[in-house]
C-alpha cells in the first residue's frame, strides 16, 4: 500500500507508459511529465499539514515548491494545501 503522496500519485503512470508516449510523440513526454508532477504536488499538498511538509514529501525544497506553485497558478491551475494557501 502506498504510504506517501509521491507513491500515491506515481501509481498513475509507470515508466513503461512514459516510454510508450515518448516513442509515439516526443513532445507528449514533456506534457506527461508535467501532468505527473502536478498530480504528485497536488497529492502532497492534500496529505501534508503544511507546505513545508509537502515539499519534504515530494523531495524538493520549500522554495522550489513555491516556484512550481507560482508556475501552475500562471497556467490557471489552482492547487490548495490544507493550510488554505
């Protein structure tokens, strides 16, 4: 059973799935990776009590998490943590 947000979101697409995407359309690989990253971040934000803990669960710094969230907001994606920020 998955124990972390990363493990929960990682089950959505395995490396084999991404390899198939890359063979069919190399540009689709970037989209698949961005989508996977977004799912991992969203799962971490839902599961963790704070952004700091979410960043730790994903294995990135809090500053990187803030940067990625700002990029997602600029794209019109809204992700909320348990803190409501």
